């Protein structure tokens, strides 16, 4: 369940927004309130928060100052700002801080609900992107960006690897497929990709394993088979040496929404 925090020092506004969104969400959101920026920051230290609706002007700590203090956090909620003042300075600063909507009081209920829907969609997109980034191998990503510069032999080798990940292939098999001397192929591959053939193949297999772990409920032994490992035990060892977690732990991390917001 997503958590929405309403931050406003005016009790009438605070409760009015909460009542409107509770009726609209019909229990789909956890909706909490805070009477100041200081109270909100303290609450967020102990509670994952997906969306904040905050007033700009509040005693002690205004809404924008609160957001500035949150700017160094590893993960940030999506933010909607509300204000009784149509001041350019506030709106400009809000945009700089990544605010997705700037609403003026008195609040139109329809606009408020539309803004919350838009903000939650954006939060879901951020979550999805965060999960996808966990799947990417930086060295493979870098190699893919310059693949067009590789020679034909190396491009053919990469295509062969892609099509035979679940087979117990090795460098000699690929070199033979390309009608090349294995030693020469080894040097050529390392020279162009910056990785040994063995390292590249392992990274490709683990990249595919991450996708299967994140996107399916396939048993670990089957994931191992799908990427060319004959035993789950060896796959688990290789995966743990590379990622510092077991395949099961990795699956829990990427499938748990809370992992990306705590």
C-alpha cells in the first residue's frame, strides 16, 4: 500500500485534503498528516513515504525548506506543493526541487485528485526504472553502446553467445563456429570488448539470470539451466561471487517495492 503524507499547519486544510483523498482512494492508500515540516521529517525517518502534499508557508520549517533537507536522501517521494500565494519565486523553486504539481488554495477537489493520480503514476515509473537499473551490468551496457564499432567476427561471436546462453558453450566452440584460431579469437575479443571471453559470457549469463529472477517465479534450478549451468549449486556460487547475494535474496530485493524507497 502506498503512503501519502499531507503536511500543512492549517488543521482545516490538512483534514479537508485527507478526507477528500480517503473518499477517493477507498482504502487503496495509507494517508497520514503532519502539522509542520519538522514533524513531517521526523515521521519520514521511521516511515517509507511515496507521495507528499505540502504547504509552502509553515512555522518553523516551510515546505520548500523541508524538501531541500530531503534532497540528499537516496530515495525521494514524489511531491505536490499547495500554496495560498501565486508567487513565481515559490513556483520556480518548487520546480527546481522536482515538485510535480503546484496547486493554489482554495483547492479544487477534482484538480487535487487528478494531481495525485499523476504523481502516483510518476512514482510507479520511478520504481519501475529503479528495478530495471538493478538488472543492468555496467560493463555490458558500456560494451553494447560501442558494439557497432566491433569487427564482424566479434559481432558474430556476440550474436552466437546471445543465441546459445542456455548451452554449455566455451571459447573454442565459438571460435570453431567462426572458423577462427581460438588463441587469435581470444586476443581479438579482449582487444575489442575490453573483457575476456569468459568474463563476457559469465556477465551475459548473470544478466539473463537477473531478468528471470525479477520477472518470473522460475525455480532457481531452472534459472540455472536456462543460462547454461548444469547445476544449481555452481550457479548460486557464481551469482553470489558476482552480486554478493544469493539468487533467492536478489529476487526478494528486486520484487519488494520497499527496497527502492527505504
